[in-house]
C-alpha cells in the first residue's frame, strides 16, 4: 500500500466511511497526510474552512480533531457549538492536553451555556487568561480585570480571628481565579448564550458575553488601556445581530478606521450617536456609501456628518451637533459656520432614495449674532430639497425670545421643501398668545410649504419615535 500513488489513495479514501478513514490515519504519516482531509470532510470540516483557519465542533469528543486541522493549517478561530452534555468542560486534563499541543487559537467562540464554575474551568486551560489583563464586554459596557495577583500566604494561623486574615488579604493581596476576576469586574455570575475569547496585543485578552437584555453598546474611554489595545478592541469586538444602538462617548479618541470596521461588522445598527470629541479628527477618510444600511437615526457633530452619512445615506432622522468655537483671546464662542455649511452640503449631496427627511438644528445663536448673509440665492439650506420637518433647539442657559424667532424667520424661508417647523420644549421664552399667532403667521409667510399655522408648534418634546410623527436631524 505504501507503493500506491497519492491519487489512487485519494480515490480509495472517497469510498471509505468515517470509521475506516480514522483507522487509516494511524497507519503511517504518508497515509495520514492523504486521509486527513477526507476524514475531516466526513465530519463537516471542509477544506475551505481549514484554509480560512475556522473550525466548528459540536462535542467534547471531537476536540481531538483540532490536532489534525492544526497539522494542516494554523487555527485562527474555533467555534464550539452547543453540547448536549451540561458540563462538557469537566475533562480539564483532556482539554488542556489538546490545546497545549497546538499553537494558541486567537479567537474562540463558545455557543453553549456555561455556569460560573464551567467558565472558570475552561479559561484555566489558557495560560494567557491568568497572566493577561482581561477586557470583559458584558451588558453594553467594557470592564477591566487586571492580571492575577501573586498569592501571598497569610502569616496568621487558622485559629486566629478571620478579621486579621481579611486585613492581610486587603493589604497584601489575594489570589482570584479567572472566573472570580470576571465576576468581580463585571458583577456577572450567570453566563447565558455565546461567549467569545479573543487575543489582543500587549498581553490583553478580550472576553465577550452575548447581549441578553440590552441591544445597545457604549464605546467609552478606558484610561488604563493603551491606544493600540483600545484600537484592537474596537476592530475585534463582535456583538452579533442583537446590537442596534451604539453610542460613542466624549474623549473616546477612537480612530475613524476603527469605527468603520466596527460598523461594517455590525450591519444591524439602527441608531448611532457620536458625541463631540469622540472621533479623532485627523483620522477621517472618504468611504463608499452603504445603500442597504438599516440606520434610522444618526447623531453626531457637524464636522463628523460628511464621514458618517455613507453608513446611513437613507436615514430619516439625523442629529448633528453644531458646536461653537472659542477663538484665541475671545471670551464668547463663535458659531462654527464652516462645519454647519459642510454638514448641510453633505446631506444635500447624499444619494438618498427616501423622499423626506426630518431635520433639527440646535445652536446658541440669537438675533444679535446671526452669522448668515442676506443673499439667499444659493445657500446650503436651499439645496436640502428633502427636508420637510425642522426642529429648532437653543443651546445654553438662554432661550429664544420673540425677537430671536422673528430674526430667524427669513432664514427659515431658505428651506424650500419645509412643511413643519417645531421649537423644542424649553427652547423659547414664554410668549403671549397674540404674539405667538403673529410669529406663526410670519413663519408661514416666509416658508411657502408651511400652509397653516398649525404646522408651527412650540414646546415640542424631542424623543425617539417609531413612525413618521416627529423625527429629526438635529444639529446640537
């Protein structure tokens, strides 16, 4: 049989079953090389999966297949499906021997329910779980668990009072298991659904628990984590289809490329909020639009809009933060008109298929400091032909006076398709009924699409809506 060519051995293997192929593997190294692929194929592991470095297993008894796959190609991702046995990690020595015989697997997905003890037993098989800093993603947040502290035996005998031993553990340190570190950092002791373990640079390990009760995630700064590790965390994190709502907090200092990778991985995001100073300005680049995006609400500063719109070209509600700048040697902020114009131009150029868009603007402008010119022949507002609803909000502690609203009326006339004008609750001062009717009439006269004073409303509550009632693109 050793004299047969490989082509003939391949043909022989095609007629054999799983048990016969497994027996052939142990005959010799040459036959093992020939029969490994047919054997793995009979168990549902295709050659394309092996070349991609992805292995999917179902039973604990099939873990030995990792040895065959790793002999052919390094394993990059291990997906362990739900096991009918409730405590499949009980064979610690076997798991440790198999994982110790192959190169470390950088990405492991466990699609089984593990209790506190089961997860602790499994993670013990990974040396990096004890020596690395754990970044734990659970319940829409990231928690940091430092490496295990070195165990220092207590000098107090067991017969002495436990208070002295407790003081020793507090001052000197107490050894915690991997499961205890996770439970202490995240305050979670029951793990349901998929659990993902991924290797990050600089001795960090990412442990991700499936979203159970929340469909949102907050990207926030982690002061104790280096920028390279933080970047790897964002680009590696995978929270699955349940994720619909993402909020990027101020001072996150996330790069645009990392955010793009995160959004492309989570294609079911419907709500995206980017706070001011959340994305590194120097990292912005152009990207292609995604016409199939399901996003229905976008909130971001004006300077971010042109770079985020490709991910939401048909979004019906956009919230834009148009912040004021404070120039050197100036006490009062100055309206950032350049970002304002760029944001509106980006919306006008966006290849939209939806005919209508709701827009809300919020700024700290008043009648005495309006920056717009009187010429209205070609303005970014006039090019927003899809905006039919406009909500105005006032930033700061002051409110719009009747004089402010009267000064804003000509500017409202620039929106050629405007049909409804709203002022957010708390944005305007108390105005008499007679003056309110006068202001509404002036707005109707300036905006041809606003046909009736009932389309102009004050004290409108702003919130997330489920339909076409009152939704907004907000410039804050």
